[in-house]
């Protein structure tokens, strides 16, 4: 189960790689292209880091036009071609980009500069100094100071830079960490936070299980329940048939075999008293109903 979850969150971060260290990069290292987005106020941007003449880091996203400070939007949309420049600023650093554009398309190069204060925070917390590609990832994913603070406040082990990038990529933020903590959940490692968020384990989802008597379920059990899409409604269906306080392992086994409360009700009708979970499994395996 953990391997499946690991694969899910690895896909979210696959575009980011790690190698050498350097922080104020020349404009020929990072190339950009801009295109008109679906909405009038949107721009689709693609940034490509180049190492040894090949693309090594790719980042594509849709932005508000206002995110690109200094961009001549009218010139970008007008016919013909003209020089264009803009800056994209994040807490971890900024990209200063120069190129040519027109007719809702632009291309050129960007210089990347890490924010000195952000680098100082990473050093102060013992997280380390990012490589060039990691620095690009911190800017691209918009890793924030409040995430670093929340990890420390919840007393997690010191994260790596890649941990911060992975957490941000799947949507782990300061509020998510705080809300989990209020419910009594502090997974053993930040990697477990990534796994939780990648699977869609939210405080609201945990709370729904708590309301039907499944409070303080171990983190590993939550992962199994979510990975198989076991819902509170599924559990309550068995409650109505007569199965009370079922173990998580039993729920997972039943769901994996697509054993429903309706099947359990049918099985009870065949054998009288409620059959044990193991008997339900056996009956499902040899079920010949169409």
C-alpha cells in the first residue's frame, strides 16, 4: 500500500531533479515561453532549465497576467514582435525574464535569483543550501516560510529541501499540518504527510470516521482505508446489517473483494446468524450469483 502511495506523490514531483549548486543564474540557463490562457486574464507559461544543452527541469503552469510584474500585456497580445520583459517573484526567489513576443506568444531567457532571507531561513533551521535545480524547484512550487514554520511547530524531524518541494507539490501547507495536529495526527515523518495529502486524506475525511466511532485510527490504517476508498457510508452499511465495531483490517479486506453490505445481508439470509468476516470472504470467492 505504501508503495502505491509513494508512486502517486512521486509523479507530482517528477519534473524536478537535483544536481549542482549555484544561485544567480544567467538568462541562457532557463528558457521560457508564454501563450494566452483560456481566460482573458490568464497566461500559460513554460519554463525549461537547460544543463549541457538539454532540458533538465520543466515547469508549466497557468498564471494570472498580473503575476508577471512589468509585462507589457498589450504588446504581448499585439501583432508583430517586440522586446518584452517581466519578473515572477516568490518567497524563495525570483525569475527576471527577457525575450521577444507578440500575437499572444513570447519566448526568451530568465535569470534566477534565490531570496537571501529564504536561504538564511533554510540554513538557520538546519535544512541546508539548495542546489541550482532545487532552488528552481522552491521557486516553481512556491515553497513558503509558513510551511517550514509549521513543520517545526509540529515537531517533525527537520525536513530536507526535497521534502519541502514534495509537500508543496501535493498541497501540504501550514493549515493542513495544523488541522491534522488538532485531530491528534502527527505522522512519524514528513514523508507520511506527503502520502496523506497525495491520497486525499483530509481533516474533514478523518473527522467523518471519528463521528461514527473510528477516532484515533493509526496513520497506516487511514492510508489503507483511503487507498481502497473505504468511506464512512460503507462502514455504516455494515453497521445496519449488524456488524458492529469492525476492525480496519476486516473493512479493508471486504472492500478489496468488493463485498458490500447487501452481499452481507444476503449471506446472513443463507446461513441464519451473521457469518463471520472470514465466512463472508469465502462465500464471496465462491459466489455463483449473476
